[in-house]
């Protein structure tokens, strides 16, 4: 399950119960903070605009814009 934020602490609501069942059956969760989503979107848009520039490919590989995202 991919989320941008943690679930609320209320353990009795339907979401928390469904999430607990998901985890009990071996499901895993990944938390990707909103700033990381924003960075990925910006990089994708930047790449779409500049990918045809002659030196973009080399520059993009050297800069590793997404390497700081865990």
C-alpha cells in the first residue's frame, strides 16, 4: 500500500481495521512524503520539456535528481 502520509491514530475506524487486515495477510506499506511526490512530478515535467536538448541526457544522468529520495 502506497501512502503520502501515515494513517490517523484512531485504531477503531474502518480504514485502520482494513489496513491491519492487509498487514496481517502479508501486505506491506510504503510511505512517500508529499515533498518527494512533488519532486518526482517536477523532474518528470522538466524532463518532458527538455529531453530533446542535445546535452540533456548526459546532464540528467550526472545530476541524479531523484537520488536523494529513499
